[in-house]
């Protein structure tokens, strides 16, 4: 990465961090902000809205992914870059991978977040466990018809793969 590219990425990360600081001041959610950029322009920006919405999924990254997909009228962000004030949690990282941007940049890492009370290590550890060993009771009941929705999907001739 050359100096010009680095400065561009820093500019967008600074905006994500600004949104995170502003969010702390408003009390709407945690200290997290994110922006999505396409062709050098911010197409979506936002912050964590967990407290304001009473919705645990309203993280900054998820919020801006939703905005950007709506704006682009597509469920993928192939030509976009996501900038986040902090390394995304497992939920947001999953959403980012499903959105398929070309890159992700973040300012603070997960150990910084953990030092301030936002520790996702527990969730990363839980994901790696077999379902029956997780701290939240997780049970698979193998119904006879469990594959029918997938078989119908496989047979669908007009499906849009994702």
C-alpha cells in the first residue's frame, strides 16, 4: 500500500472513529462507528444503536451493511470497503463475509475493546465448541423433513445464489 492509499484509508477510518465518539456522547449505543465506501465515496455511515433500539443486533457494521445494500439495491457489496472503528465482533464479521466487500479496515483491535469491557473472546470460543458443549443449551432435533427446504431450493430454477 502506497502513502496515498494509506492516507485515504486513514481518512475513512477517522470518520468511523468520529462516529463512535459521537455515539458515546449521544448515549444511543456503544463506542462503535462504521462507514462503507464505494469508488472513493461514503455510501453508508452509522454507529452502534443497541441501547437506543433495544436490539442486540444493531451494531455499527450491521447497520451500515443494511444501509449500503438498500442504497445499492443488492445483497452484496463486492466493490465496497468497510471501515470500522473497531475490529468487528463475530456477528458483524459474519455479516461482513456474507456481504462480500472487497476489504475491511478497522482502527482498534479486539484486545483494545476487551480492555474497555467489550470482550468477544467468549463468543469466539463458543463458536468453536460442539453444539452440546455451548453455555446456551443448543440442541439439534433431526426431523424427518429437515432437508425438504434445501431440496426445494436445489430444484428451484429461478434462484439467485448467494
